């Protein structure tokens, strides 16, 4: 690959790398997550090695003191088995920790528990099932089987021979032969050769490679399955400057009301992404790019404690409160776009900004599904055009693109889908039956033309489009979900009266013309007529929602 600043090592056996880790020559960057593989994960990985199957790649950087790009930590368990351990790394393992640590664990047997258990395990090759589905087995070190084979200092060789087991720690040496019956020796030798000579291709960066280049090249390798978080890299990088971003973020999630509100119940990956968007917001406010390579080039003049605190305060006090109060984001699941928060933060960090123009950008980006794939380049472009516009410059391209808006979202994770519901909350839409404001009820995403009705009439192709969705109480949804629009509409009229029903439905972007269409959709209506009625309904509702969007965007 032209332009990449690494070479590929296809020759170094994995066991050599494991030995280097034992002697302190291979270390991990501090941003690597803990050893998290389970007992069965290790068995599967060892079988992969023994069968000579492909096992992914490693990403490694050569290092030399005093030029160490990140804070380093040893392989987990190494200090337990090497009392003379001295970390003097020559290689930094950027990706591949779980596989390397698993191999180390099986060979050197540190007494540390695996994930989801309080026990440490010993690993064996079962000669009785050699080559079958599960021929690597494990026993708890302090369990009955484990104690039968290992007394804490040495193996019970005779018992292992009787049971046809070879400890993986022995199999990594030439002593394995003493455990193999003569009739299996030839076959086992092949497994031993594959195991001891097993190679995981390593992408190796030379020492002093710029961290930004590592990230840029890493992203190009990412198609091969490597996973590396730029946030983790930044955290490790600024750790050297006494700025522990991860700890600052944990503190923010505990002490900042709206940040806690947004992150509660979220997966760790989403929490980390939000922290990264905060950093991207700071970068944007300084006119910088926000691709991973750009972010890795930032220094403490931009990423520092004062700027972090300003960005956190902006997110908590200005962005999230404003989105909840003025933009219909009444709960975290209704936030249209997480990546867009970086632009919000960048704008709030400006000395002057225009509320109306920021609102126009927000609605345009929401309904155009602008940042569906995070789109760093597009976010930088939109941010710069928005700032220029607020300073008296031309209309941003995103506002011009709104002329071509088509409302067609069918999935609830779409920003456009959520944007429609944000508008419903802003209009204080009432429940169909209970005449109460939606936020105070148990809510449910409802098909206006019930799904079962459309499917029965052969008109279900667009049944899940957001133009056929609104929010009502779960109780109401259960009552109307199996009825025709005409039938449940009549029940609403019987309950509230015609005029009140028109008022209720108007808040859901359902006009009188659309109500008349619903009245024509009965159980007896012919399928072709239902299709025509439904298509007319969603076209009219799209028109109504667009009118509201343009009202909000209009300057």
C-alpha cells in the first residue's frame, strides 16, 4: 500500500513474541482494555493455533527509551510468573492484546481469574480427541481435576500420561514427547510444529513514528478487522501531560446533570464516542480538522484542562439543556445525532453565535440525515460554513440542500425519524384517546395506518415509513393496532367529538384532508383503493411536516 509507514513481519513466531513479553521486551499501551477473554475463548484460540488456521493480524510499534509515545503497561499476569520482571520494551503491541495474552496465559499459567469466573484455569491438549471439535480443554487450577494434574509446583506426569493429556505449557517445549504414545507421535509432531511455528502477521511501525501517522495508517488497515479507538490513543498521549481525559470524562458523567442524563444506560462504546465528540468540538472551535489523524496532531495548547472544562460545561449547560427545552429531545433516545454534538459544542465555544442560524443548521442536518456515518469531513465543512454564515457570509450548502429534502426514513435510529418525533414533542401532541400531552404518558411508536391493516390489504410496502408513525400511549396503541383507520377514528370522535379530534390530529401533522382519507379506509375498502388512499396520506403528511421544517429554518 503506497504511503504507509510500516512493514509486514510474516516470519516471527507468536511464541517468540510471548517469550519477549515474559522478559519485558513487549508491552502494551496504557489505553488497551483489560484482558477480557473467557475460558472458552482461550480454548478456541489455542485450537486455531494448533490447526494452523488464520488468526488475524497484530499491530506493533518499535520503541526505544526515552522516546516512548504512550504510557506502557506489562502483559497481564507477567509479574506473577516472573519475579525478576523488568519492563524494557522494544515493541509496543497496539492491537492483538487478547490473543497474545491468551497464549501467554496458557503457557506461563499466571494465577489470575478469567472473565465471568473467580477461577484461574490450566489448559491441556486432549490426545483422545486430537483434531476433533474440542480437543483443547481446561480445568480450574484449584478444582478437583486441576489439583489432580498440578500441585502448584509441578505436573503429575504419570496421571497426565494415563489420561492422555498434555499441558499446553509443556507442549510449547520439546518435553512434550514424553507425554505422547508412540502410535500418535507422528501426528502430534505436526501439531507441535504448527503450534511452535505459528505466525500472526505483524504490521510493524518504526520507532518514533508520528502517532498521527499510526492512526491514519491504522484506519486504512481497519478493513482487516483491527479495532483501535482514537479516543484511547488521545487519552494515552495526553496522560504524559498529566491530563487524564478518561478520568475527567468519568467525573463529568457523575457530576454533570445532563451528561449523566444522556449517558445513563448507554453502552461503554457510546460513552466513549461522546467523550471523543467533546474533543472534536474543541478542535472545531480552533478551526482544526477532526479526522483521527488530525486529532492526534493536537497538542496541549488546544487539548488542556481549561478547554476540556469549557467544552463539558458547554455540552451540559448549553447544548443538552437547549436540545431538551427547545428542540424536542425529551429523552436520550430522541437525540437525532450524536456526531452532531461535536458541532454544537464547537459553536457554543465561539464568542458570538446566532441562535436562529444554529437552529436552522440543526433542523437541516437532522432531516437530511447529514451525519449518518459520522462524516468527519462533512462536519468540518458544515461547521466552517455555519461560522462564516453567522459572520455575515453566504448561505451554507446544507441549507440549500434542504430544497431537495425527501422524508423517507423507516428505521428508528435515523436522525430524520427522530426529528419527526422531536417536532411532535415540540407541538405537545396529545394522545389519540386520552387527550393528554405525550411526554407524561408511557409512549409507543404507533402506525397511523395500522401495520396489520395495510398488510391485509396488500399495501404494506411503506408501512414503517416515519410518515406513517406517531407517538401515543401504549394503552391506546393496543386498542387501535388491529383496527381500520376509519373504525378507530370513529371511536375517537365518539369519545371527544369531531372538533376536538381535528385539534388532536392537527398536532400530529394530520390535516382535515388527511382525516377524510382515513375515514375512507375501512375493512370493506378494496386493496387497490387502500393503496391509493395510503400513498395520498403519506404524501400529504410529508408536505405538512416539510412546512413545519421550513418554518423553523426560515430566517
